């Protein structure tokens, strides 16, 4: 046993002998010992020490986390999407980022060549995906770069960088079908509040619906028109940038309901020197994607799938949405479901007949992502004061649920003044969201963890 391990064992033995109140100054010293320990602790060691601290200082039990399962459970067992997952196994972005990026480019490759007829309109395979994670934490750009390279390799019309509404229309125009993949690695910059970007949100809202014909007369100056539109979208952002930099109209008018948000706070993958995917695997992905580009026709539901979808739709339609922030997405979920289902079927079997199994898998994917959505919708709907509350809570969460007064104030000094900070803290305390801890040696705030 080395010296550091002996120190750690002695510390744990000391904790076992304690029976202190939560206000004891020794709690601060114990936490500082762990924070400053010379080597990283394993998850097992961290878990053991958290238990010992709770017993030693009579702290409340941690609230159990709701288990939503690993996303890998929803990845098909065979087909192009499975091959893509295998190719990116040594890449640090979480599996769901890679999966939704690959699903998005597949939809862009298919353009308007396949569709599901819903009578008064058609559902095309275009997906609008937004990856949301803290800066640098989940390697959002690394995930999108893999898919974009494949998209460009099969001649998808990729539009990226800083682009104005006029440039977007021109990039889609002059083609028999106005199709393409719009890439926004920094969504807040792409949809920012600058004058030259005025009109981008209503433009995208319209184009995401894949109109047969589109005219610029109601959105932009001049006369521009498009025919047979199918616009896919792949964007990335941090939650803070997403809220602070986007124009207010982005949160109304149906724009948010057309997006699929993929939220992750961390990645379970870690590779100091990742091994790149093998060249022949990439070439196989490219060849398969090129083959699928030639698929054309109407997507239909197999009899058992039609019965499944009809039953689910009726149940979904009768389920009320008590939170108006989710109402738009709730109304569009049936189309999202169909779109994801037929992309799964095409990727796995090159078939245009949706099976009930495809619908079940698509619903599992959407439900998995929705479990992480409240933080997005709650934050985007807040008032400026509410945004301050969310900002403080986000910093506390990132710090493990607890920060000292000075640390938290420093994190927020550029976003609010001292009075606003105090008022936000008091509101969060009154709502029993956080508690303030004052002792002779410590002034801190901690998120209140409720038992479920």
C-alpha cells in the first residue's frame, strides 16, 4: 500500500469514528481534504466517502437518480446505424450524439426521395437536431465532424459557417430540389440577434416543413423562390449560449417544436489518445450511404404497425400537456416518431415498410431524449429574473450541488449585480430549491435534494 492510499484509509477510518452535526466545522475540513487529495479518486472510492460523510455528519440521504438507461440500448443491432456506432466507439462524444448526427445526415441524404403520406401533407426524412452540452465536455464538434465528412463524401449539399437568410435561400436555390443540410456548430452565433440575421428563425420554421414551393415575399426583401424543399439541420450549443444569445422569436411560433434536442452534461467515454476508426470501415459506411441515396418511394405502415400507431396516436392525442412549453413539441411528436421509424427501417433493411418494432424503437429513442428535455424548455421560457435563477442553479449543479458564497458570486458577477444576486438567492431559498449554510467557518449554498 503506497503512502497516498494509507492516507486515504486513515481518513476513512477517522470518518467512521465521527458522530458530528451537519454544522460542524470538521465537515468543511473533510470536504477540503477530498478536494485537494493529490490523486483522482475512483468512482467506487467517491461513493464510499459520500456514504461515510453522510453517516459521520448526519447528512440527509442523497436523492436517488432516475434511471433512464444507457442510450446504447436503443441502437439497432444491425445495419448502417449499428456500423456507424461501431466505427465511433473510440470517439469521446456520447453515443447519443453520434447516433443523432448519423440519423440526421441519413435524412439529408434521402432528401425528398422518400415520404410518408399523411393525407393533407407528407412527412419527409429531414431532421433538425440540436446537440446541447457544456463547452468542451461532450465533444459536440467531434461528433458532428464525423457525420459531416460522410455527408460531403456522398455529395450532400452542406451549408455552413456564418450564413444570412438570403445566402441560405441562394444555397438551396438553382437546384431541381431545394435540399441540403444546414450545419451550425455554434447555434447562438448562427441564430443570433444581429441585424443581418433578422428573419432566420421564421425562414427555418417554414423550410423545415418541406414546402413544395416557397417564396421569400413574406420573409425577405426581393423575390426569391424555391421548389421541392427538404432542409435538414445539425446544430450545437451550450445551454447558456442557447438562452442568452437567441432572439425571442426563436422560442415561439413553432420553431422549437420542430427541433430534436439532445441534451448531455457529460460523456462516459474517455480516450487520452483515441484510435481512429479503420479506413475500410469508413469506406463501408460511405458506400452504404451512397446506396441509400438511391432509395425512392412512399413509406407505408405494415398492418400491425398501422394498428400500433393508431392506438398510440389516440392515447397520445388524449394525453394533455399541462406545461404549455411542451405543447408544440407534443403536437409534432407523431411526425417525429414516423420520421425516426422509417429512417431506422431504411438504415437496417433498405425497406420502405415500417414495422411495429420500428415504431417501438423510435418511441424509445424519443422518450429517452425527452427525459432530459425539461432543463431546456424550463430555461428558455424564463423571464430575465428566471434566467438568473437558472444560471445560479446550473453553476451549483456543475459543482456537484454545493458552492461557497464567494465562488458562486464570482461565477455570476458578470451576469447580475450584487442586489440581483441576493434577490435570486432569497427566491431560491424561499422556494426550498437551495439552502444557505452559515457557520463560523463557512458560508455556502447547496441544492436541496428531495427524496423520491
